[in-house]
C-alpha cells in the first residue's frame, strides 16, 4: 500500500507545469474620499478672479463702457439726496442681457436664478442679484434707446473697418410667436369672448378704484380681468382691420385673429410648417458679415421687405448701401424700379416672364403650352396666330406699370370647334379666347434682365446664401431665438434687436477684442 505524502508548495515554476495560485494576502478596509454636503462653509470669494482674463463677459463689459447709455436713464426719477432707492446701472443691465443671449438664454427668471452661481453673471453683477421683473421690463421698455445703441455700435464697427456698405445682402426668416395656433378664432367667437371679458370686469370692479379694504387676491383678480379685456379689445380691433382689407364677404368671414397675441400671423416656414410667426428682415454687410439693419414684419411675403430695409440702414449709418443682393422673393418690379431711382445697384434672381406667364395660366386651368407667349404676332400686328393655327384679331393696346401690351381675340366658333378647346379655352369658349401679349418692357426691367445675364453678377448672387443666411442661422442656432419670449409686434421687435446687437458684439469680439491676444 502506497502512502500519500502531504503536498508542498513548489519553490520554482518548472516548464510544462501549470502555475499554482497563491492565496491573496488579507487587506483592511478600503479608504475612499467621501463628500459631505451637510456642512456649512464660510468662503472668501475674489470676484475679479471668478472668470478668466479673456472671458467674453469682460469683453461685453468693456464694450458697453464705450457706449453712451444716457438714453436708458431718461425715465429714471430718483436722484442723489432725494427719496427713493437707486436704480440699476443701464450698463449692467445691457451687459447682462447681451451675455444671456450669447448663452442662448432669453428668460428673465432664468437669468435671476443663474445669478446665484454662474461665474460670469456673478462677476458682472458683483455677486448682486437683479430681480427678474427689472430685467424683463428693461428688455422691452427702451426701444428708442436700444435703436440708438445699435446704431452707435455700428458706428464703432465702421471705425474699426468692419463695415463699409459697399455690398449688403438681405434676407428674411420666420420666427415663431408666443401665441399658439389654437388661439386663432373667427368673429363670432371673438365677440363672445369680448362680452365675457366685459362682464368679468364689471363684476370685479375697476382695479384702479376702491383701493382701501381690498385684499391682494381680489386686486390680482381685478388686474387679470382688466388685462384680458384689453387683449380682447385689441383682438377685435385687429379683426376689423383685417376684414376691411378684404373685398368679398366670404373672405371677411374667414378672417381669424389670435386672442392672446393679435399681432401674430400664420406663416409658412422653410420646413413647410404653418405656425403663428413674424417675418424678421435682416440686412448684412458682406465685408465681415455685420448686421446693419433688422426689423419685423407681419407680412409672410418678402416682396415689399427690401425698401423699408434700405431706409433702416440709412437711419443706422447715415447712408444707403452701394449694392444690395437679394433672392427671388425680393426681386420684383417695384424694388427694381425704386433701386434704380435711388442709384442703388440691385443684384437678384428674377424669374423669366415666360415662366411667370405659364404659372398664371396653370392657376386658371389653362395648359401652359397655350400661354400668351406661345401666340405669335404676325407682321402687320393686326392679327396673331395661336399654337393650334387659328387667327386672332387685334382688339386694343394698353399700358400697365410701364409695359405696353396688345390684346387679341379669337372668334367664338373657332374656339368651340378647336380640338384644343379644353386646354386653351376651358371657360367661355363661345366668346373666343382673349390674350394680352407684352410688346414693350419697362426700361429698368429690361436693363436688369440684361445685367443679370453677365457672369460676374451671377457670381455675386451665388455668394448671397453664405452671407445673408449666416446671421439667421447664428441667431436661431447659437442664440436660441427660434421663438420669441414676449408677446406683440413691438416687444418682439425689441427682442430681435437684442439678438442682433448680441450677434454684432460677438463678431466684434472675434475680429477685434481677441485678435491682439491671439497675436
């Protein structure tokens, strides 16, 4: 019988033998650093060292120090040595709003909350905290002062060589309003809501009367009822204005107005979405992409937006641009003629007359192959020939907006017996097709068409997108202004100007303020 010997640990690991696991040495409790949030710490804060030397808050504060902000102080009444608490320095409030917009923050309440811990806001306000009511009122109550500040900044940028108005590119973009799509109502509903608002005010009483003995809750209810009545009255007035612009009764019955924001209009956006919006018209100097003009419109079409924009630029910089570049939405007869009269070179996209004529015929149920430009005037000009070979007699000559037209009419029996009657004359074939052929175009329009055939002007137009649409994308994407945070056209116009002011200051930081430090 063989005896089993006790196993002994190997002194050496021999080749070919499996390694033997050694028992782990026992260890004590692991030491980990924990966080105690229940403690109270008394800390010393050096406000000047809260942000770096190249922080954008310092740039904003430095730039606002160069500006004349006296217009913002005109409504203030408290003076040194008299009763009343001091008001916040407009330089601080302007700087706070510019910094907030640069961070994509458009809420006064959010700014007040961030003032408790955000290093840049702590530095700007010196660890003080500004009430959100003060911030909100300051943003919308100083439109004239804000216009002057925007123009003064443009003058500074012009002195820095960043603006020259040699070439300005203009574009429009839709920005949504606070009003929702379900707030739009027709006249019947609006009258009912208006009557309800009047009854509520009559029951609660006037918020300005009987102050003695009123509770805070009752006073708040009276104030809310009064504000609601004012909105309903404004909506009803807007309803009457829109109905007066319509000629047909059925069109007047279709008019709808927002009960919460009567100024809002339903507009179509680039993604084909329909939403209550305003049309922001922004002009950009092509040299360094500085915004030189901005305004809001209630019209979804850009057709009449260029001429007011040129006046806005002249008001900001004292002169109009030498050249303005626009897309097809702005290029029409009125803008072409007016720019020629003001000696402003216009570069844009203009659809061919044949394309516009074909689109007009299609909307009337006529085949574009039978549009007026396909009819041929014969040599004596007393007759014309249709695409099907029928003859039309000369009727009259007319002028419309500087263009000369000749009218021709076919015989009713020819149209009724024609195989192309449904394509050419689907309505009133018995009267014969009447067409109007343009034989002479206004000189300004003809010169513009000829100019846009040149390769150099087409190259200028191709650059329009990257310059004109850049500020629009920046304001919506970086500054977060896809939807206005205030109600009404006037207040929304102030918010747009704050965003454009912030955009220009950010460009000044990039091109001027940071440049010496990079070098």
